């Protein structure tokens, strides 16, 4: 149930900055860079932080990206080579990603196929939100 607290904390960070991000793209880029830096630094801590604060900033970045993509979601204008590159990049990054939650890293017994399937479901969900079916 760790995801409930991480969703709450990510939502709190998201709602704190989303109005500024919608108005100013420069400030939004600054927030995203800062949030990613904080997320990487917190992930390196040897302790488990309360309320999943260690991944709240990474979750907020994804929520901000989803909001901005939803506002400008005209995927019909995208070139097919860029869509292909994004899909390939997604699967490469999903494969090399060590995980972002320390509390679930102990579950390395699970096979990678389950994780790849869950990544695919998340990917399909994001594209269906744009009106496409993968």
C-alpha cells in the first residue's frame, strides 16, 4: 500500500506548482529539473523516508508532464519516427531502471516479465488518455 502515500505526496507537490507550470514554460522546466535532482538525491539515502517522500518529486514530474501533454495532445501531428524512438527509449529505460522505491527493492525474486508487463500497461494507459489505442 506504499503507492497510496506516494500518490498523496506526489499530488501535494504537483498541486503546489501546477498553476505556475501552466503559465510559464521556463519556470516549469526549472521545477522539473529541481524535482528530478531532489528525487535522485533522496533515492540515494540509506533510510526509508516516511510517506514515500523519496519518490514524491519523481511522481510530481510525471504528473506535470501528463498535464502538459494533455493540453497539447495532438499525437496525429507527431512523426512516426519520433513515436518509434519514444517507444524504444521507454523500453530501454524501463529495462535499466533499478526501481524508485527502496521498500520494494527486496522483491527481486519476482521475474522481470511481470514488471515489463506492468510498464506496458502504464504505457498503454498514457496513450489511451490521448485518444490512441496501442
